[in-house]
C-alpha cells in the first residue's frame, strides 16, 4: 500500500529504529512512546482488520512469539509487559495496517 506509513517503513522508504525483522514480521520503536519500551510489531503484508483471511490465522501466534523474543532481548520480560492491538478510531488505531504495541520496561499499572 503506497500511502501506508508502515508499508513505507517495511520498504525502507521511511527510517525506523528496527529491533526485529524476519521474512514476515517487522518490529520497531514507536515514535511517540507510551512506556519506557514501546515497540510496534507489524506483519510485512499489508493487512487491515476487515481484510483478515483464513491464511492469516497463524499471524497472532507469530506476533506473540516475536513479542516474547523482543522482551527477553531487551531485558524486560521478567517483570512483565503489555501487548495491545487497537481496531478502529475509537480504540485509538491511527494506522490502518494491523499492528501490536509491545509496552514494557516500567510499571504500567492496571488497565482501566
């Protein structure tokens, strides 16, 4: 998707501080962090919630595994972390490319 900021990051047209990359997933630091460690984990394939297909069924498991790997690598897994996905503007989704927020590195408190 040429106008998608995440697709432009995947294509290396926009710089990002990448912490993980493989053939299907890219993870990079959020430019407006909400925690000491705030990393966005995205599929390299442009997918919107409404476009999820049966072929994407393994994606959540891959994201969860990636989140754990990153949290261990950055040394905040032991104290816990939060993995959040937003859907739609009322939930705070700003980019219509499905993505997860990995938050950790400090005490986050309970979710309201």
